[in-house]
C-alpha cells in the first residue's frame, strides 16, 4: 500500500500500540527489531503476511531447523496497522 500524507502505520504488540511510522517499511522494520530482541534472529525465519489487504500485516515466524514437522509459520505478537491520521489539529 503506498503511503499517503494522511496514512500512519501503527506497530502493535497484541492489542497495544507501541510505535508509529509514516512509511510501511519503517514500521515493519521496527516490529522485526522488537521481535528479535528477545531471541536471536539466526534461530528463526520471519516473513510478513498481509492479513487484511492494505490494512493489516502480521509478522510470521518459524524456528529454523530440519525440514518437516513443526516447520509451519505462526503469528508473532507483532503486527502493523494502516490508519488514517487526523490532520489539521483540534478546533
């Protein structure tokens, strides 16, 4: 989704907003950095799933290792939501 002057990308941990960016890539990078702080990135594969087209992206993870059982991606706690920001301030 191309960003517009009124679109903000909110990084969520579960149901809690924790960061905001004006560019989708920056918000996704922030979420991935937060996710990899608790466990080494060399132990996990990550990818982004566009959960709701143009609105919500979920960070998916799976443990690296032998192919086979248990190698499916699962949702991490992090997602990015596109929201229309208010402009012009309060009146």
